[in-house]
C-alpha cells in the first residue's frame, strides 16, 4: 500500500470518527443513533491511534493534513472529556467514608443473571462470598426465583419478587426491613420496577428504586423512548423524595450518555463510578466490547466504603458490589449539582412520552 492510499484510509476513518462523535449529541430516539453512546472508550482509543499514525505520515506542505489533524484532535478532546470523569484522576462524586466502624453500613449486590443461565450455583457462591445486605437480581423468571430462595440463607428475611418470563423479571432480597415494598410498571405492563423504603440498623429510613428498562433494539424496540421515559420517571421521584435515595439496576445505558447524565442531574444523585473507574459490566464475554450498563446511584447522605465487580457468574453481565456508609451529617460536603429549568423540562417531557 503506497502513502496516498494509506492516507485515504486515514481520512475515511477520520470522517467516521467525526460522525460517531457527533451522533450521541443528536436529539433523536432511534436505536441506530443511541447505540453509538455505548462504544465510547473503544472509539477514543481508535481515534488516538489514528492520530498518532497520521502524525507519522504528516506532510508539512499539505493543507489537508492540517485540517485532518485539527478535526481528529477535536474529536479526541470531546471523547476524552466524556471519559475523564470515570478515571481515578477526576474528582469523586461520592466521597470515600473515613469511618472505621460505620454506624449504618449498607452493602448492595446487583446482577443481571441472564435468564437462560444454567450455572446458577456461581451466582449463589459469589453472593455468599460477598455477604451483601441487599441483593437485586434482574432477568429472573420463576425458575431463578425458586433456585435463589432455596439456596439463600435465612438472613434475607425481606423480599420483593417480580419474576417474568420475558427477561425483565426482578428479585430483591434484603437483610434489612423493607417498608411498603411495591412492584410498579411505569412504562410497560411487562417491565417491573421495585419501589420500597428500607429501615437501616441505625433506625434511619431510606428509599430504594430498582429498574431494568428495555434497551433500544432494532428487532423489538427501535426507539429509546421507553428506556428514557422510565429513567426520567425515577429521576423525578428521586429528586422529590423526602428520604435519602439509592437507585440500582441494569439501565441498558452507559454511564456517560446524555440520558444517564440527565437522569443523574434531575435526580440529584451521585455516581459511584466517577473518580474511581469505569467498572464495565457488559459484555462479560468480550474483553474488547465492554461498557458500564449496570449502575448504582445514591443521594448525598451516603459515603462509599468499597466498590468492585463480582465474579464471573456465567452471565453476559458481571455483578456489581458496593458498600456504603449512611452519613447524613456530612451531606453538605458533596452536594450534587442542581438541575437547570431546561433539564427539568426535558426530563418531564421524556417521562410523559410513555403513559400506561
């Protein structure tokens, strides 16, 4: 391949990088637009490699080379800005607890188990090793419910079960008392969410929301409208809650997308990943094409003790384990940014697009 052909391929890649960088900012719900939110890290790495390779073939007298360099560099900057908050170099959203013996710890284990997964013993082994206070399992049918109930120990006295055969089943088990637990169907009669208050050992009451919205897919759901609507409904509930809030689940959306960012801002929530790492959970079967789809967000009253991914449970998702300390007296030190009127309006419009 001669230099001219090589540069032509680089120019083509540059135009592709520009298109893929711009697509996530396009305010439409089509799956083929929203899907480009996902491989952001991979795109950033490819753009960086293309820029480095192009510099090795840079010709000082060619104006096209300067234009290409500026454009591809701008794309790289935009990509890095979106990723930077999820690196250890960025400021943490939720601070690390400094308590040696927290008065009100709460540990959460959440996993998309893959409904067709037959190696269920791997999940139970991981749960028993981590000993969480709260377990959230999604993509669970009645077979999963029966197996989990049979093999969990008696510490999990409280539960909310919404098994489904359509891969949107949801199970929650807790060592702490659940108050007025409810299964709600916010956007679809086949897609449940769990809404419950919880009594901590300190006698403080908190609010939990668990969701697993449907992703935008060409075969079944070509728009992201349902997913975005459910997320915004939960964000509005979170912002107006009179109790401290934890939101968890498989969002079918990446941490850096415009939708998840709006969800966090409107819900006035903190992202436990920011300042710590990406913690990719999907696809567990690929080392290259992975991104963070499973999330835990919290309000300002919590501090983080630890965060890690679970073991391989033979699912296409990796579990997430997070341990918190409830420290409302320090809430003023980590205030989430207040949503703007425009953001509130945008979230309200998205929430109202789907009504049952």
